[in-house]
């Protein structure tokens, strides 16, 4: 099977299966499985072709595809987006040899190979290793040495950089403690320039907190990653925002002051999720001249309409009332003629916004509004607002 996975012919075979899947609406029918099995001679090959067709299609839909590369569904889901991988790799541009721990789909190894003369990457799973080996061979990349070995592994080489993307899942659950990763954080060499991807909210040991600095990576509207950098990485921004168009911006808090509590204002600011994940929302609001309804809730309040920015969404406040009531929400929706595109958001409220939506009736063809329920002290407020046109497409410094 390895020989087939690394061959040039498998790409055409996978594309053929993708065409069949598309013609059948994306469903893997018994007849399709049987047809592929008969054309390729055995059930194992048929199953891997179907898995690669599904995974490669998924990688395309997620913007992670590279021409000629193949993915399983798991590889597509866990692969670093190419824009983010290229950003990681930039920091290693002065290195001569980078060791990568956990190859995964190979996107970081590929990005590193564009700026580093030699990359050695370790992957324990034999099937994943073979798929990536085929991808690399077909791309004609000679500078990547793929090793099918678990980490930690005896090192017979010298290196001046380490990149690690350890598995954050066991067989049954998502792991939330970095030293429970596979391999554990403590096994990663940190005596050279080192970057490690961890879950944005995952727990670090006190030693790791002292040894590393964190950089939170925002992509589109999501906080995609938290990178731990060793001291050799130098000063890194706390938050970096990227998008598919090449736009990039970074922010590091200039102080530790907390925003003042205010109870009203003309506009709400909702920071990017990467800012929220960083835990520095208070400092962000202070820099924006914003107050807060409650220091535990990630909404800032300002009197004047804020300028366009990558760093937040802004909402024009139409009304704010104490407490929560589905009946009053319905009255507000009816009064304003809001349509089915109305968004319900929450901060510190235990209700499911989608269940609340299902209880409301919206005006056919009406403009969308925004209903925000936020905790204030020991209670809640409900805010009725409309989105300002100040989000994407206009860059400003944080």
C-alpha cells in the first residue's frame, strides 16, 4: 500500500473518485464502493481511495489544498492553513536545519522548506507518513527528510530550530493539558529557536508559563492557534491577525490598566476572538478608549462610532434594558421589523441562542438586527443593536 500511496498514479485515481462522489451528491453509496473495489482489485485500496477523495475535497473546501496533494479527512481538519504555516515559517528564515515534531498533513514542513535549507520531520503514523511522502515527492521537494518515527527519537543530527504540532487528542477526548499531549510538551527541545502549537485555552504548567511566551493567531474571525515561543524567538506580538488576502496586523498591550465600568453608550465593540483568548481584553479596551458593562464580559462601550478595524466588530446600540425576556425580544423584533438574519449573541448567559431564535417570529424580508444578552453584576442586560459597516476590508493599527 505504501508504494501506491507514494505513486504518481494515485492522484488521478483520487480525482476520479471525487468526480464519482460529486455525481452522487457526495454520498458514499454501496454501489460506489463496489465499483471502485472492482476497478482497483481489492477492498483496502478502495477504502483508502474513498477516504482520500473525501479528505482532499474537504481540504479544498477549507482552503488548505495544494495542487497534487492528498489528504485524509483527519489530515484536512488538523492541517495548518497555508497562510498560517507560511507565517510560522518566517520566524525560522535564519535557520539552517529545522526539526519538525509531528508532520501531520505536511503543511508546516512545506512552508519551512521554502525558507530553510533542510527540514527533518517526524511522524509516528505510517499511513499519514506515506501520504505526505507521496505529496512531497510529487512536489519535487528534496530538502525535506521525512522520518516515520515517534517522538522523542534519538537525534543523529544537529539543528538550530524546532517546530512542534503535537496531537491534542486521545482516542476518546480532546486533551486540554499540554503535558498530556502526544508527545508531551516536556519532551520538546527548547535549547534552540522553538515554536509549538497548542490549544488557545489549554493549560500549561507553571514552568512552561515561565519558559515560553505566547502568540495568539487570529484567522478570519477565529482564534486558530496559540504558539509557544522559546526565548530564542525574541519579542513576539501577543496577538497576530491574518487573512487569506495577505492582510496582517499585530498587537501587544502597552499597559495593564483595566477599563472603567460604564452603564450606557452609543456603540458596542466586540474584540476579535484572538484578543479575547489572549486574556488582555481590559488593556485592549483601555487603548480604544472604551468602558465595559462588566469587567468579565468581552464587550466595550464607546459614545462615538469607532473607525474601521480588523480588531473588532462594532454595533450601534438602539436600546438596552435590564433582564432577559423572550416576550420583550419578540416585541423589539416586531417593532423594528427585523428579519430572519437577526443574530442573537450572549456573554455570561446560560441559554442557547438558537433555541431562543426558534421562539421568535421575524419579518419576511426585514433587515437583520443583533440581540445581545450580557451578564452585568449578578444579573443581565438585553441590548438591541445593528451592525456597523466597519469590520473587514479596511486595515487599521490596533
